């Protein structure tokens, strides 16, 4: 039987909430309130399920085409919602969170930043290996699967992060570093464009490369236990530049 539901609302995190024909609640990526959608369920628990939208059968008037159609489900499900609806939804969720914590807060100038893209100062990526070109690329995991997809950068990330990611990948390919030696990378940027990079590897031999030549504000290379799926630094292999990034807020 096809799983078709009508979305009731968007919940914290950006998933749409609906009810399956059997009465079980389902959290749906890629769906908006009042939309009727065809689902692909990828996780089932005793009290709820999680799913991806396969097809929108009845579309919300708030739906727009995402700037990053390949990445948005993995990085920002809000991209399918117009900016006004996105802000109103996030404001509602924020108020609900504080109300549930019994905190009475008066909000003023909640929507002070009109920048919808290019604002993130932190991104975390995995890696993709192309057997045909013999090149490594940045990658993200697809929601609801163990699959990865390659990408050049993110529409949400700052220019500094996207440029740093391209420089890092270019260096890896020039040095013929393969994805099987790598686990993940975290890139964080400052307002002035400085970027800190933390690279997790499963091959200690990567410490022999001249990572300092990339001239990042900060660069740290960790060995991470290959048997663990988590990117945890179990051994420091190399470090260049500053130990900490510094920035100013409300400036």
C-alpha cells in the first residue's frame, strides 16, 4: 500500500509531521504543512516513523525551488519554503521551545539578518572517490540512507569555507590522496575570511604531507579509529597555525 499523508505542521529540525493510515505519526523530510505527499519510509519505531518525500501530490503555496536541490535535504530542509514562511515557522518553533521550558521571553527584532544563503560559518563533509577520474571530492550523506553524494560546496556556507574546501580538495588531488585514507573534515570561518580546518584521517601516512603550505588560519590533522563511524580524534598527527579561531559578535 502506498504511504500518502497530509502534512500537519513542520517540527523542530525541519521535518513535516503527518499521520500514516495506520495511525502512526511520521516525520517527513522535504514536505510542508497542508501538502499531500507520497512517502518512502526509511525508519520505523514503535511510536513513529521517519520518511523522505518521493512525490508532492498537492503542493503548498509556500513551496519554492531550493537553491541547492541536491543538498538541501541533507543540509537545510528549509530551502523549499519561501523566506517569510521559513522565518515565521522558525519563530513559532523557538517560542514553543521556550514556552515548554516555562521561560517567558519577549522577542524583538527576531529577523535581523536578511541573508538566507552563504551565512554558515561551519560545515562538515565526508569524502567521495571517483573511480573514473581517480579524484577525491567533498561529499555528504543522503538522509535516510548510507549513500553519499559528491558536491563542490554548499549554498549555505560562507565564501571563505567554500573556497577553503576547494583549495583542500585541489591539494589532495595534486598529491594523489585517495578517499579511503580520509574520514571527514570540518571547516570553520571567521568574519575576516580566515578558515580553520580539522581533518580526520584513517591513514597515519597523511602526516607526511605539507599541509602547512595551504596557509589556513588553523589546520589540524587527526588519526581517527577506522572501525568507528564517528569522527573522533584518537591521535594528533599534525597541527599548523593558530590553536583557536577568534571572532567578534554584534560588531
